[in-house]
């Protein structure tokens, strides 16, 4: 079973083989075609990876969701007054290029096929970035993705509404093509059983408010949190690979914010990607993202081949 972690570690550590055994008899509901639609650029996830890593995780999450729903029913019985339906919120955090989006999409698909076929919605915190016009006005365009580039108040209000059982909650939509918020674009969430929230800086906490008053953070609303982890050198290599792949695809779209990079030579593109990584993404990773890893309930640790090598689950 789980490997023995250092005595003071709050985590149990599972090898890939140990974790895969926890799938039990859960069937694989996805085909290769299904997975192709969920796979991100330069993220070679396979059905074997889904079977070994994500099916056991989906099984665990279904158990957590069922336990949470039982607690709500107990509270309803005690109060004698049914409370509004409240989503079970799962956070997925980690660096740029680590594969958060693919992880989120695969989990959504697996959870939807689980017992009782729960309704599952997925949002990304990219939609809560300030529009480029505001970032430019505040001199934050080179800090996009850093904590100060997000409309945190709006994100906290969104999460508070979700956890208050508001029947209909809207979230802004972000376009990676135009590198900006979609004007008037909204995603509407209708009381799902499960809500997956994916983004860079979600597990952060900070100092108290004025006078020592307790502040509310986005992470306060999460029922379960996952951090997708990898060595920084691997992250850098994956980022450059993705940049080169986008140079051949999305960057060629005339509407792309990054159209100017489409005609670069491979060497020039590598230099640009390396500069962006070193000046922006690596700085954000070291200062804001990686320090939150220890707050996650579960950590997926990837090797250089993008495969999850081990899983760390926080002890209860």
C-alpha cells in the first residue's frame, strides 16, 4: 500500500502501481476518441494513464461527494427544513503547462459517468482575470496570471453564491485566442452536483484584513483540492514545446493576439518562449504557485514524460 512518508509529513505517498490498484472494479467509460477530444496540446495522456491515475481518483472523489451529500441530509433532518442544493467544489491548481486543463476535463468526464451520473460543471479562473484594458492601465500586462491580475472580489462572490445554493450563477469567459475576456461572454452554472474550478493561484491565502479581521479567500470554498506538480525544468520544456506547437496552429489565426509569433523561425520562437518563461511564468511559479502545493488535499507528481509517477494524499 502507501509508502511510508517522513514521520511528520501530512501526506500518504503512493507509487503509480500502488495507486492504480485502488481503481478496484471501476470500469473505464472513455474511448480513445473521447480522450482525443479532452487532450490538450502537447499533453500525451493515454487511456492507460486514465486507468492507472484518474479512475482511482474519480472513485475517491465520488466517495467524498457521497459523504458530503450525506452530511447535508443529516443537517436537513436536524433542522427540519431542506437547505438549497450546494455543489461539491473541486479545485485543480498548478503551473502553466503542467496539464491542469486536461486533468480537469478528464476528471469531469469520469465523474459524469460515475454512480448516479451527477451533473458536473467546469470553469477556469482565467475568466476572472481583469480585461487587458484594465491590466494595461494598471501596468500589469507583464504580470498577467499573478494574483494581482485577477478580480478576486468577483471570484469570491461567484464562489460564495455557488456555496450559498444560488440557483443560477454566471462566470465570465476568457479567450486564449484573443488573450482577453470575451465581451459580454458568460458561462451560466445551474446548481451542479459537482463544480470543478481550474486555475493557477487558487490555493493561495494571505494576511488578515485591516485590524486583524479574517479575510475570505477563494480556497475557503473548496471541498477538495488537487495540485498537479512537476519539476520546474520539465515545466519549462513543456512550455516551450507548447509555444512551438501553437506557433504552427492557433498563432496563425488572424484573430490571435500572438499572430506576430507565427512567422518566427524555430530558433527565434524558442528564444521568445524562454524569455517569457524566465521573466513571467517561472517568477509566478516560484513566488505564488509552488508555495501553495502543500495546501492541496492531493498532489499528482508528474515525471518528464508527462506521466504521473506518484500520488500524495493528505491524511485526514
